[in-house]
C-alpha cells in the first residue's frame, strides 16, 4: 500500500472502506459529490480527535513555555500560555522527574502551576 499523504487520499481510503463513492477533492470539496462534502466537513475534527487519543510519535513536540505576565488570581503562582497548536499535554517537567497531575491545572488556554 502506498503512503497516504493528502486529505483526499485519506478520504478515498475511508470511502472505499465504507463502500461509498470516491472523491476528487475534499480541499476544497467537490460540491457535486455528497461523499466529498461529508468528508470535508468532518476531516479536521476527526483528525484532531485521533491525534488527541494517543501520543503519536510524529505528532509529539517538546516546548519550553515562558511564564505569562499575569499572576493567576488565586490558587497558583505562575501561569504559562499553552501554544495554539497544542492538542494534548503528554507530560510536564524532566523525563526523570515529571510533574504530577495534581501539581498543575489547565484553565482557559493557560497552564497554572507553582
């Protein structure tokens, strides 16, 4: 099987498994093809859900966050802005001394910690 590298190729794989009509494009969708419109509508949401479910090696990125300027109103000492492309936090801290889940909180696009 060849490597699937486009949205349309992936949509056609799904269409063949569902025994649905093949598509010529989902980006932009071929409006004359119902399968194309449905695949285009659900592609991004489904992709996001699948990436969130497992720490896929190709989708993991390490980052060092800078503290945000504002101190949280209560409960925590420091706030960090979570990057816009972050779908899921796999772990925090050093791999030999990870930060435990009760040592931080996610709130409103921010990671709060002491």
